[in-house]
C-alpha cells in the first residue's frame, strides 16, 4: 500500500510540489507563484506560464527534497485538468517521468476536486456536504455525497466570482492580481454607501451571474474622481458586499435544498475575509462551515497530493490513464 504521495500542481500560474503521507498528513510543500511574471500583462499569459513551470519544477523538486529528507514517493498525483493545456502538460510530463523512474502509480487529479478536499489538510471533512467553489475560473455549488461522488447544483452563467473581483479591480486601476487588492481596499470602505444589485437573488435556483453587477459597478466607478480614495474604498466595499451577499444566500438555498448540514468553501475567493465572516455569521445555525487554511485556499500541490491519496485509499479505485484535459466536468469523476 503506497504511503507517501508526491503531489504536482501546474494548471495555471502556480507551480507546486508536496509530500503527503497517508495516515499522517502533509509532510512538506513548496510553492512558487508566477504573479510577477504576468503582472505587466494584467492577466495570465498561457505560454509564459508553461515556460516558467518548466524552469521552476526541477528547482522546486530539489528544494522539496532538502526540506523533507525524502527523495522518492510511493505514488505521484498530478493535476491533469482542467486548466491551461500547456501548463498542465509540463506538470504531467514531470510527474510521469518520476513515476516511471520509480516504477510507482501515477494518479491523475481533477484540480477542482483538489480544492474541494483542501479543508482536509487542516481538519476533518464530514460528508455529505454542500461545497461552494469560488475561484478565478469557477463559481459552482456542488453536492458532495461521498468522496468522488459530486453533483453540480449551480454554476455561473457568465463570469466566475474571482473573475468579477479581478475585473472590478482592473476598472479601479488596482494592481494584478485584482481580487486580494480589491478586498484590501474594501476593508477601508463602507459597504452601505453605494447601491449595487444582488445578482440572481430575485429568482429561484442556484446559478450565479456576475456580469450585470460588473456593469453597474463600472457605471458608478466612471462617475468617481480618481483621487477620491474614500469613495473608491466605499465602492469596493459595496461591490464585495454584493458578491458576498449573493454567495451566502445561494449557499443557504443549497443547504435547504439538499438538507445537508455541512458546508465546504474552497477556491481562491474563499480566502476573502468578508466572505468567511459573513458565512459564519449567517449560516452557522444551518450548517457546520469548513474552510481550507488561507495558504491552501489558492492553488497548491498539497491539496493535489491529498486528493491523490483519497483515490488510492478508496478500495478498488482503478487508476485512470493520465490524460491532460483543458476542460473536465467534475461530475465525470
Ligand atoms: O483558486 P485560485 O487560486 O486559481 C484558480 O482560479 O483556479 O483562485 C484565484 C482567484 C482570483 O480571481 C483571485 O482574484 C481570487 O481568487 N482571490 C480573491 C482573494 N484572494 C484570491 N478574491 C477575493 N478576495 C480575496 N481575498
Ligand atoms: Zn484553482
């Protein structure tokens, strides 16, 4: 039975490696963020991302070996999709080479399943649960019935929540990556000063849509004086509150609909402090709420190693051929 899993993550602009030991937990991890490489372009440039993963992985591997004292693993888990295809290919090739050299299993991991299971790195994760997955590419509500058994309850019809944060930040001229910058500005503002829509709360269902909110935000932003710092902070706070209110309300509906008493919040936007506190305040009577540690909210290899471990641990789980996929619905797992 394999015990030590090497996790490899390279689906977007973070390069990560981690060792996870079954029954013990995370043993070591290294992570490099390409933020500065992409910042001048205002977004991730896929070709630059792939090239930097190539440069970075061998160095990170040496670092991980030094940090952990391990120089091999019993299995290699790698993000094989969804993500940027060139970036994914680098990680998968790297993982495949190590697995081949060591003659150990190669476990393809769905990136979003990694995010969903990330809270397990820091605590337990009782299932069934409703999961809110909010990242730069996804805004989804998922019913997690058991490990590997996921049903999509709601999805975004246009922008993802993180994308909405990033676009709003760009409108205010904030530096890339926009989400954390907008959240920081919002902390200095009053969320009641601007009236913005709460998208999709006036109709039933669990889908999201953030593009109307973005337009309303842009119209208000265009009327502001560039040097009016307080008004900018108030507008950022109002925008953040509108997204948070929408996410909290949809989670409430999903919990009611499923009758589940556990809520998991994952993906980059789950690092948002206002979202965390509002969910705790408003939904605690309805469900126990689980967040990954802030370090494991955004992309990392620890959650990939852990997801790989749950696949290995699941009795009779056949190892899938490792195919790289830019698109990959979670429900196909
Ligand atoms: O999961 P992630 O690291 O990458 C993927 O998209 O898979 O999520 C990144 C997204 C970005 O859109 C970023 O702006 C957003 O998460 N984000 C935040 C915060 N931290 C990261 N959005 C709002 N508030 C934050 N504190
Ligand atoms: Zn991600």
